[in-house]
C-alpha cells in the first residue's frame, strides 16, 4: 500500500513524481485541488530548479496512468467474482425437511387486486375494433 509520507521522503525527484502519480491515480484524487496540488507544485518547483521538469512531468503522467489502470482493475475485480463452490449439504437438508416445519413462508397467489391496474389498458370495444380493422 502506498503511503504519502514515504513517497514525499523519496530523495529522487523523478521517482517521487512517479510514485505520487501512482498514488493520485490509484485513489482517484483530483490533482488541481487541495493538498494534492500543493504537493505536485512543490515537486514541479524542485524539478525546475534541477532542470528536470519535462522528465518529472512525464514520470508523474506515467505513474498516474498506471495508478488509474490499477484502480479500475481493482474496481472491476470486485464486481466480477469467481464462482465459489457451494455446499450442497445445506440445500439437501432444506429439501428433505417438510416446508411447513422449516419456518419458511409458503408461496401463495397474489391477491387479484394486486395483479395490475387495468386503467391503462384499452377498452374491450377498442380491442375488438383494432383486431377486426387490421
């Protein structure tokens, strides 16, 4: 896991920009707002002093892209789970029990008034007219 304090202690400004880019991309931070902007500006200021601005900027972009891809991989990895083996023993016990004794609710018919609202249907005389007129 990336720690901001460890990233900021890095001596090499190019490596620091790269790691900070990974951090920003991985956690989805907005780079133009708040403390992220301040840290990025300090890294860029140091890079300008050392005449490494282009390399630092490119390292930050690469790191951010890698972090963004990793973030998406983690998000989609959590959504798509591998099918786990299910234990059949609990199902067999449930099927062998009498349903009334199991305490589970029985499936019953829905009352007729809950079956649907007929006010949106065509009247009977129009249904016949439409079928016959076609």
